[in-house]
């Protein structure tokens, strides 16, 4: 039985997960396979880029965030998926050695009009480095099952 249901995500609810260490090797491995731009693969080229040093691909950062979401609560929830992502912003480079923390804040929660067994929760995620600097944000509505009567007791 799930631990988290729609009813657990009320506006203003916050939670934090992590930290998660990001390594040089994983930055380069991800980039080599999915985003082979020089600033993600090579320290010398990265120094000359707008990143000013080796940095993770934004898509790698998205993957890290999703893993932290899954490990933090999603795999233990009545998640029914998400139909869209409203916004993703990469605000600072994710560097080798960064320890990332994920903060979620519930912005809105509403019961589905067409599906009484489901609610829609609009969540803002912020990924922070060890200096508490925001490296990435994402805003997305997520669908969660309503708590069944037998789970309420």
C-alpha cells in the first residue's frame, strides 16, 4: 500500500531529499552517451565555455532530479503519472563534487473533476548545491490517487 496519496500534498507542504553526490565520471559518461558537447566532456574545453568549467548536461541534471524524486517519495506514493512539465530552468552548472539536495513545495492541489479517484498536485522542485545555491527548478502537475477508505485508518 502506498504511503503518500493526493491528500498528503496540500498547498504549502514542503519536503527535502538528499544529498546526492555528483561525480566527474558520471558527468562525462552521461555526456558521452546523450549530450556530447565539449563543456560536458572535457575540462579544457569547458574552461573556455560559458560554464567556465566542467558541468553536467542540463538533461543529466533532469535525470538526477527525477531519480531523487523517485527515491524520495514517488515510488512510495499513489502516483498516476504526469501529463506535462510546465517549466524547467537550469540556473547554475552542476559541478563534479556537488552534493545536491532536492526541495519540493506544493503550489496547488485539486481534486480531478472527471476522475473522483484522482487529484492533481502542482509541485515546484528546486535542486540545491551544498552552498544552498539553486542549480535547477522544475514546475509540474502530478496526478495522485486519492486515499482509499481502508487506508485512512
